[in-house]
């Protein structure tokens, strides 16, 4: 069932989304070769708790981290670990924060040191496709319109879209209806209505769209081990338009000329 939010509830989702965004901005300051992904996770957890929030992924169905860590060929749901980031890596940091009973969700894929132009182009396209999806999110449209906008943008540039993983509704729960796919036909799926809060999150691969799950039951990788990039915003449908509740501005401030 799709739960439409009141204006006050949207403000609460927006507050949680702001803390999510500020946390990723703090994580951005530490992205460099030699830093472990466990260190990034600790920074995120402590920042959230110091600001009155709760890291919603930590302990969720047994997940062991605050951040879902996505290094190179990891699409989503990777564990924080003692892996030290290397020059040329890309690392996605998918984060959900609970604040005052409501959730905010965002992801950013960071370049680490000097990254080759081919991989940077993948990241740029994935990020741009997120905003294509957001532009398609209007009252009266459907989730298939978002999906088609993302898929078309990426496919025309030679990339593939992961189909098994998708965006979702959000509010009091991390995952609510409706599902928000990144691949599909216009005019199908749930109708977008004022008061809906959803997460749009393209997961875009350089090679094949096919994925595989590691033995840990969580970590999702590209089957061909080519890089994958993942970007996400939480949005609300307000006055028939998409209002973006998360922001990458804090990341931009932290990275300055390294922001892509």
C-alpha cells in the first residue's frame, strides 16, 4: 500500500534527508587512497549519532554496517571492511538515516585519487540519469516514466541498467511501496501522486547488466566484474512536481574541484 504523507511528514522526511546528506558530506572529506571502508563507516555512524539520528542500515536484517559500501564492481549492499581504498577506485556509499521516526536515503559514488576517464564517464552518466529520472517524476505520471527516462539516457550512451535492484517509497520505513525501477516502459507502474516520498537510485554498469550475489548473501556485484556506479536522491511529490529532499551540495563543498 502506498502511504501518502502530510506536509508535516514530508518536513520530517526532509529533516532526515538533510542529515543523510550532511553525513555523506562528512564522509566525502575522508575519501582518499589508504583509507579503509570500515573507517568511512565509523565516521558516518558517529556523525549520525552525534546529530541525534540513527543509522538505519546498521543491524537491518543482520546488515553489519552504517554504509552500504560499493567498491568498483560492487553494485550495492557491500560490507564495510579493512579494504584500503586505492588510487583509481570508485566507491559508492549508500546511506539511510532515521531522525525523529522518519527516514532519508541517498547514495554517491566517489572517485578515489586519479580515476581513468572511462570510469569517470560512467559515473557522470549514472549521476545525470538520476536527474533525468527526477525530471520525469510528476503527479499523474507513473513509475515506468521514471524507469524509462533512466534506461533511455544510459542505454544511448552504451551503458546497462541493473534490473533486479530498484528504488522505493520511504517514510517511517526504509522501504515502502511503490517500487521505483530503473528500467521499463512509459505509462506503466504506480501513479505518482502528491504526498508520495520515493527514492530514485540508478545502478548503472559499464558492461553487462547481469549481477551475482556473494556468499555473504548481501554483496551484489557485476557478473563480468566491470565497474558499476550508483547515485540516489530522496524526493517528494509536492504541487505536482518533484521536490528533491536530499542534496549533494555538502559533498560538493567537501570535494571542491574533485566533485564530479
